[in-house]
C-alpha cells in the first residue's frame, strides 16, 4: 500500500537531479530493529479503510489476548509505535504497542468510526502515551544557567514559558499530565532541572532518585 512513496522519491530524485547512487545524507531517529514494525502498513490501511481488526495482543509476562478492535490512530513515541482505538463493546480509548501485537486479521464486526477523540488535541500538551485523560496540572521547574539555552531552544512542551529569573537559574512553567513518561523525561536532565511543584511530582522524582542512588552506592568498583 506504500508504492506511492517509492514513486514520490523517484520523482524528487529526477526533478532535483539527485544521483540515485548518492549515499544517505539524512538520518532519522528511528529503531530499525523494532519488533513487528511490519505491522505498520497493515494497521495504517485498516484505519484508512475503516476496517475492524482481530488483534492478538501479548502483554509482558502474560498469555496472549484476542480482541475485536476498532483502530483509529498510530502514534510514535520514544522509538516505539502505538496503535490507538477501542476494543469492541468498550468506550474507553486503548493503546497497544506494535511490538506486543502478535497477529492481525480482519474482523466481521462492523467498524465503529471515531467521533469522540481528537488526537491532535489529545497529544498537544502530553508527554508520551499514558494517562491521557488525567487532569492537567501546573508544573514549575528551575533550570540552571548552564542549561538555559538548551531548554529554551528545545522546550519540554509547546506551552513552556519562563515565569521568574534568578541569579543562577530560571523558573519555567508547563501545563501537562503527570505520567511515567514525563517523570523519565525530567529525570533525563539530571541536575540541570529541579522540579519545584506540585509536591506530588517532587515526591515521585525524589523517590526514584533515592532508589537510583542506593543502587549506585551498592556497585562494587574493581
């Protein structure tokens, strides 16, 4: 179903006089070893054709589960692809990582079109793919002067804004849902970022940092 992409590439090559033997000059941050990435074309086609699917999904450490599934949206996050839609007979939004989908086939169940979820709006101010319907909270964090330029040019979210300037740090505000992906992202900045509020998020990150410190303290250096 993606032959048109090859045709488009050939068209650009000929129109722009790009040699077909030219080495790659663009790199994308993708995981070419992602398990079941071949499912993407099948799922993409089903969403466009409004086709209900039989999905065999295998959670980590559990037996496979078979669902009649109404597919609506494909989302990439952190080098993984996720399929969003509704399990037949249920109204809540469900997502399946493609690397946990074992089998896909067409279902005879009539397709239920998506009339409730605006995915562009849903993901606008959210990090990741979990807890999408939790309440949005105001999060304040300080950024050291050494990392200020980086955070300003690569904001955590589009709604990020500075609210206070101090001698050696700047306070920023974002509005988002607190989920594990947000915690992992904030922790990835190390000591460059310090979360100031809400207290719940401060405690969650503090607990994770404490666990990490204990583990590193137990490492024996030969």
